[in-house]
């Protein structure tokens, strides 16, 4: 599909809260959705390449758009908005194809003649219908002499508006009831992510490998990543950004591990410097004149032959700070 009808007003109203980068990415995803006539791929690396997403800011913008407007399914990232445009475009194409099989659209002249024939036939079959109706039903009210062509509001003030099937909230309810319902939904989403069972370690390793992850993952690391992941997305559920499907939770956990896997290694490398020759807390560290530092417990300063002070361990505990 290489053409579709685009409503600027609908798009602007739905994406007004997005940044300029996010709006541009949404348009590109919409074009990709219509061109391929199916949901976009759930492989984030492949999707980033297709959309030319490279910088960290662009990747975060892409994730925000996917979270706000798309749902991860077995076929990829699905969107009601994109799918409605695709369905409308497909229907138009099919209608044009059927008209082509019948010889194309009828000419305007033939359409006008056909409509004139129909009107003439109706007027001949019922010549006095309108006249009889107005004569038999006199009225002092000018408005009653004309047909009612609109849908008036009900006169019964006790009639309530039926519930909206999409939102699940009764429009006729009070503001307190609506807020209470919203709070219940948020709490349910929080409990759902907290009680969610993450995939097994082997399954997650397979997902990471398929995504191009080359690091290692043991049980302790996986448990810590999963715990941090649940805490973060429980907070997101409170502000109205829950993760709706199990497949989406798995993919987000995979991405979470890939983003944070390097942080423990950086901390380990920094910790390995402790106790080295440049560590001011290390025993046998030499202090030059005007040096400052804190010496480990059970150590004492001694001067060497060059006049430098050296921290030496002693047998008895020393309570003072040197």
C-alpha cells in the first residue's frame, strides 16, 4: 500500500502531548504500518534501523511512542489508530477495484437522469400524500408543521447516559465515582506487575541472545534485575502507564537487562582499585608531606629512612583516627 487518506486534525489532537521527535517517529511508523499492511516488527533493533533511529534521545522517543500508542502482539506492534486507517484504505481500494470490473463509475449525466426518474416516479405514485398530511394535522405551533430531522435530547431528566463500553466508566456518574474507579484500576495494575511471574533464566538468556546481547547473566543478577524492573514499572502504573500484556512485559524486561547489564561491571572495576598502590586507605601506603587521608583501623604512622610516613599494622587495636 503506497497511498492513504491522512486526517491532520485527528493526528494533531492525538499527538499534541508528544515532542517534535516523537511526532515525527509516529508518522514514520504509520507510513511503515500502511506500506507493509501489518503491525510493525517487535524487533527493536530492526525497527530502529528501519526508522533511522540512532541517538539515545531518539531511542527513548521511539520507546515512548510504542508505549503510548501500540500494543505488542504475536504479529508485532499493533495500533488501533493505524489499523483503522489501513482498513479504510483497503476498503476504498476494494471498492475501486469492483467499480473497475463493472466498467468504472457511471457518468454524471447518467446519474442525474437516474435520480430524476426516481423522483418523478415517487411523485406520481403519491401525488397528494404531503398535502393530505398537512391538511389533516393543523397546528398552531409553526415548528410542528415541519418534520423532525434531528435527534432531540430525552425529556426525562432521570434518564442516565449508558456506560461507555470502551472506557468502562459511566458518564452519568459523579466525579467521586469516576476518581474511585480510576484509583481501583491503578491499584490493580500495580498488583499485576508486582505479582507477575518473569520468564525462566534459560528463556531470558535465549531472548537476550536473539537481541544481540553478548554478556552473561546468572541467577543472582537476574533476580536483582527483575526486582528493580518491577519496582520501576509499578511506579509507572501508578501514573497511568501500565504494561498491558505478558509479551510486552517480557520484552521490556529483556531491554531493561540489556540497558543495565554494564552497570555492575563498572562498579566492580572501580572497586578493584581499592587496596591498590594509589589507595589512601591501604596499609603500607606512603604519605608525602602535606598528604591527607584516613588510615585503616589498627594501623599506625611510621617514618621511613627518607622521611616519608608509612601506615603500618599493629597488634593491638587503635581507637583513634590518625
